[in-house]
């Protein structure tokens, strides 16, 4: 089976063969001209009669005439002048090719034939070359179809006439001679043929240039055909004889060119429209945005101007309901409805300007849908006048417009509703712009403020401050920026702020509760500030009455916000505000699908419906009711609903506007007050303090706690009947004056506190603390005296004990043998505030003399003062006592003190105070200096001992070395060397201790490095390096000596046995310390230890010494690892 790949390969091979004909023909012509002898070149080959004419007719004439025909059709569509010239050139060439050969056999001869053919070739080359220039220059096209047709009707017959004139003129001898039998080609013919060949060559190269861009088979074969014909003309220029070798080669090149022309035509017919190829040949290439056309969300149809549709994108097919094969049968006017009026409007000629409008469009099934239509007229690359119709279904947009109009109507109605709410709210509302200018105030607010004329208050907030005074509940006057509206303008949001208001011009004062919020736009800018105000003077009065009835306990509960709703006559919510959403717990969207009855408990819905229908039926103007709601979370609340009808101009009710207030807390207040009173009585009756209330008008107690007998020594019943004079007689005579004075002061204020001794029935006095409050009526007259009496006899006894203890502490502080003082930090000095006698004695002054004096005034040196200030600051920063030893120099003498400095809490930061205690440790410091000197002498002595031991061991090593020098036996000599290395290991420790300032421990890194260097020098093993890693590890001498002997033995064994035959390697000595032990390891990368060597089974003295020292003397654990060389590891306990 032949695949597409096989066809492509065959096509490619044919193109390569066809392309090779060009250089082959040129080489044959040039080679024959230069290489063949004149006899051969002048020789004529016989040719059958009419064969040349038949070949010209088939390969040159018919193909050129076909190209001429197709070019004419393309010109009628595109209007490109280059296309017209191309067709005329093909026409003249085809006619010349046909007529020239037939004149050879009829009336002319060779000269007539050559003249006609060469003249036609020249005209063809000129026309093709001119077509190429027009494309390069982007010559304007003819846009008028009528003019195109006229030009074609004139130019093609003119070419035919011209061809006939050339033939007639040639036959009549009116043209110059192109060819003569004896002399051959004339100079005129050479010029004409050379020009023709060059022009055709340029045209052919131009076509091949477009082939490189387009990759069209037609362009490839057509370009090769023109070049081959140019080569054939060039060959005919060089021929000696028409039927000679070069002449036949030239004719063959032209015939092959004709065959290529035929192949080009056939390939074009087979693949795509020849019109399209010729149009694409003579126009600049452009990009067709096919993906945009196919994927556009807008319907697009293309058509020839006022003609049938050419194409429609998938979106257009989907909107119109047509199949792709049905589009070609339709016109644009078939798609536009409205009885032809829409089509006339859309298709009207607007001088090239696009049309945009909305018209109904007709689907294939006859349905009509509204569409937004854009029509554009343009020319394609061929110059054909096309029109594009872009449309989209706007059914949803039309519906949205209708919905928007309905929304506008609803918005107008909502505005009316909001205005009704604004005007009928019992809560005052005021609207200010961001600059603080009053924009609107509803009647309720006008009434609250006492304004009748709105113009009186219009203007900036500062204008209101000229006659309105705002203060907090304590009576503090507030500036305008702290008024509730000022705080909203600053961006604050609040629900309830209570203030006092006073009109200066009419002397009116009242309490008001404000709520406020700024309103922001979409971009976050403040649009206006909204505040609500309620007159709560009456509520304040009620609260005061409650406080009077419940003594000093006041009931606080959160004041419910006001919800605003609009309800349709069909009992559905039209609009709700945020506060109502908070009251019910539902969102705004949920409430708008509900009605008031949906919030009522199931058992209340029937009665609520009847009451609401009765309200509608009786046509009452307003209603006021308390009812229950079920919140979204299931809880039941009580609300107070005040509603009214909103009517139109004729008085017909439109809907209901209602204000809803959460009164659940108010409903629960009565029960809460009863429970509170009961709890209060239980607390009072079980308390050790006596609660009372005395009626100042009747001078009797209307309440006295039952515990009075236990606290005051007199039963409560007797106290209730006791007058003020009788009560005063039971107060200690020394305390009566202060008691009466406090009572008189409290009558001028609100509360008082007094302590006095009170005599009980048993005649004994007890200390009492009386805290009382005076309650007054609305005119300020005292009504009641309420208070709490507490027995403070024990507290008085404790205070006396504390005073006694304080006196004892003062005596201790004064007579203490420890230096004590209270000092105060003063910039770069300190002040003695309270020194004891011991501290004063240091300065040889009395305590009274140095109190208040600075350190510099007492003669202390600057260094001591600076150190002292730093210590005081340090104690203040870390808030913990500072304990340290400090030398203090005074009058040339230095004394050492152990000081404790503590910051006294509560002292101001700029006058920080400190408690300082000190012990004189000068004798102890002197003893310490003596001990240090003694230790220094002993250390010098110990270093000298280590030096002597080291020298003695060096003498031993020297003796062993001298003795080994006289020994001939190698084994004995090796034993002496091992003994010398062991003594050297111990000698190195004493050498390091002698040179070290620290005698308590050996630095292992230094010790191991010295030991390794000594052994390396002793055994002189080339290529073996020893590396030590034991940074910052120290070990005491008792452990270091056996450890050094072990390291010496292991290094010696490694140097002797691990690297036989002079092999190189590395020995690593490592030591590190953990929390419980030292770890020391010696490893090498040599041949390894024999398997026979195990703990307890070794026979060599060295390894026995290693195991014995490691496990017996050091108490450690020795392990061997043979995985990579040999590694001995010893874990040595720290202790």
C-alpha cells in the first residue's frame, strides 16, 4: 500500500530531477558551443514535416493559452494589473509559438518563423517583467468590476491583433531581418532574443522566489518552465542551424519548459484553484487568522459584496442553525429579518464605513432572535470586494435591559420607601458629608434637637457648636471633633454612645444616645457619615428610679438597636436593615424570602396573623405591639414592633414600614431583678459586714443586716429603732468629732468613709469602718444613706503590731554592725538618703551629717563613684539584687566590700532608690593574696620537680640507647628500643607539665604530637604519616601516663608491622570527650592485625602491656576493629 510518505518522497525526487534539467540544458548548450567542431554545429538534422509545429502547439502554445485564460479570470476577480500583464504575456507567447512553426511550412520560411517567435518571446518577457515590477511597487488595483471587464476586453483582442500584425509584417518583409540562410542570425535577432531570455529568466526567478515562501507545486513547475524557455531562447541565439545540435537542444529546453507548464497547470487543477494560485503569485503574502475565525465567540459570515455567502465560522453556524454546506446557497439579506427593512438598512452603501446596529436575524428553522450586527466591506488580497457580517445573539442582553428598567422602577420605589422610613422614624437621623457639612436631618432629629427651621442648622458642624453643647455623662465638655458625628467623620463605627446635650440659646438640656457609621464608596472613599440619635432622658430617669428602688445596685443591660423593615401587603419583607438582621440572626438575602409570620413561634403564628389582618382590615394608621421572634439559631426573643402604613397620593396603602426593637432584656429584667434581690439578700445575710440603709427623712433605718449583733455588738432590731443622737452616744468621745465632720461633708457630696470606735451592749469598744453613700432625689435633696460597716478591730491590732515591728527594725538598722544605706541615683552620682551608724562611721561622720550628701561631697574618688553608678543602673535593669565584691577607695585607702544592691520597687525612674548592704572583707582579701603567693611558690616548686624527673628519665633513655649500641643481638637491641620508647612516653608528660602554666592536666593534642614525632624519628619509617586530632582535650597526669604508654606501644607496633616492605600509609590518633568518658583511638590503614591476636591470648609484652594498662589501671574498655587496617579504641571513665 502506497502511503502519504511514499508520495511525498516521489514528489521530492521528481522535483530534484526537474531542477537538474536547468543546469543540464545550460551545460549542453554552452558545452556544445565551445567543444563541438564547426562541422557538427553547422550540420542540419532531418525532421519530419510539421513535427516542429505540432510540438510547439502542444508544449508551448496550448499551455500558454491556458495560463492566459486563467489569468484573465483572476484579473476579473482581483483587478491586479500585474495579473492582466501576465495573461497578455502568456497569450502573445502561445500565439507566437503556434504561428511561427506553421509559417515555416506555409508562406514564410525561416526568417518569418524566427521573426514571429522571437518577437513574441520579447513581448512575453517584457510583459512578465512588467508584472513583476508592478508587484514589487504594490501597484493599485482596479476596484471597479466594469472597468476591469472593459480593460480585459480591449487588451486581449489587442494582443491577438498585435500577433497577427507581427506575422503579416514579417511575411511582408516590413520588419528587420532576423535570420538569413547564408549568414545565420542577425544582430537584431541577437538583441531581441537576448533581451527576451533575460526578461523571462527574471520572471522565472521571481516565481521561484514565491515558491520558496508558498511551497506550491504550481509555482515550482511554472518557475522552472520560464527559466527553461529562457535557456532555450539563449540556445537558439547560439545555434548555427535550426535543426543542428544546439538548435535541437534549445528547442528541447523550450519543450521541456512547455511540459513543466503543463505539469504546473495539472498540479494546480488537481490541488486547488488556479485562480487562487495566480492571485497569490502576484500579491504580497499575508497571514490568514484562521484560528481567530474558527474560535471567535462572535458569529462571522463572509460573502462577495451583494452576493452569496462564502464562509461562516462555527459560532455563526450554531447561531443560525445551518450546516456548512448550506451556506453557499444563502445571501446576507436572507439572514436578516424585519421584512427586508433590516436587510436594506444593513446592506446600504456607506462609502466604506462599517455599519453597527441591532436587527432580528432568522434561523434555519424560521425562529428569530435579536442580534447586534456589524457589517464591514473590504478587499481581499486579490482585490475582490468582500463583506463580513459579525453578529451575536443579544437575547440575554435584551432581557437584562428589561430587567434593568424594572430594577430602575424598583429603585425609585425603594427611594420612596427609604424616604418614608427616614421621615417616619422615631429615631433621629442626620447625614453629613465627609467635610462635616450637614446634608439632611429627619423630623425626629429636628424634634430631638428642638429645631423648627431646617435652614437654621444647615452648614458645617462648627456652626452647630455655636448653640449646641455636648458633654459626656460626667459633665466634661467635648470639642466638636469628639462629638459622635465628629468620631464618625474620623471613620469610627459605633452603636450606642450616651452624651449630655444642652441648647445654649433656649437653655434646654437632655440625654441622648447616638449610633453612627461612615458610608464608603466602591473605591474606599467616604461618601457621607450617618448618625442616629435618640432622646434617652426618660430612660435615664427610669434607670435612676431603678437605682433608687434597688439601693446601690443598678441593672445594666444592653440597649437593643432599632431594626427597620418594609413589609408588602402580602406579608413579605421588601427591605430590611442591618440591625434587623442582627436581631433575627438571618442574612438580608434570607429575610427577603421570608415574612414576619416566618419568625413567629409556631404557637403564635395564628394569633399574629389575625392581629395583622385586623390591622389591615381596620385600616389603622399605626400599630404598637410586643411579640416573640424565633431567631435563626432557635432562641426566642421579645421584640417591640411599631408600624405604620406608607400610602400613595390617593391615600391607598402601599406597604408597611415598621421599627423593631429587641426588648428581650427588658422582658427578662423583672425576673432578673427578683433573682438579683434574692441573691443580694442571701449575700448580705451571710456576710460578716453589716449593710444598712437609713431614711434621712424619718431618721430611721429601713434595712439593717441580721449580722449586726455579731459585728457591732447590738441586735439589728435595736439598731433599726436607734436615732442618730443615740447612735452618736455609742461612739467613742474621741471619734465623735471626726464622725460628725465626715457626715456633714458627705451631705454636700455623695459618699464618705470614716473609722470610729463603737460601744456594744457589753460595754466594750470595737473599731468599725463605715463606707456610705448618699442617694438624692431629682432635685438633689438627700433621701437615703446606704452603707457597709465592717469590724476592723483585728486590723487595728495588726497595724499596732506593725508599728511596733517597724520601730524594732529601725533600731536594728541603726545599731547593726553591717554597713546599710538607702541611696538614690542622681545622674552620674548617688545620694545617701538613709545611712545607718556603721555606714556613717566609715566616713567618720554622724548619720544626720551624710544624709542627703552625694558621693563626691563625701570625698569618694571618681572611679569608685562611676563603678557604683553602673552597679545601681545594672540592679535597676535586671530587677534582681546585684551581689559582688568591690574595692572602695576613700582618702587614699582601699577597702574591699561584699555588696548587695537591690532596687526598691515603686521608686520613680528618674529618682530610683536602692537598698545597699555591705560587709568589710578587706582582711579576707589580704589572706587570699597570701594564699595565692603561697600557691605560686608551690607551683614553681612542682614545675622544678617535673623538670628534674624529666631530666632523670632522659638520662635513663640515654643509658638505654648507649647500652643498645653495644649489643649485637637484634632481638635484644629491639627490646632496649621498646624500653626506651616507653620511658620516653613518661618523660614527655613531665616535659609538658614543666613547660605548662597549668599543672593539673595534660593537653592530649600536644602530648600525642610530641610522642608521635619522637617515635617516627626513632623508627625512621619512610612514607608513613601520623595525624593527631585531639583539640581542647585535657587529662590528669594519673590517666595521661598509662594512656601515653598505650599510645606509644600501639604506634610502635604500627610502625614496625603495619607497613611491611617500606609501604607507605597513615596512622591516626584521635581523642574526644563525652559526658561520661574519654575515647582514645589509634588506627592505621596497613595490612591489619592477625586474627590470632585477641584479648587475653596475646603473647607479646607490648600488647599485654596495652590490655593491662587499659583495663586494669585506667579501668577502661579496649576494643579492636580489623575492617580497614587496624583500629584500637579505648573508652576511659572520667573519674
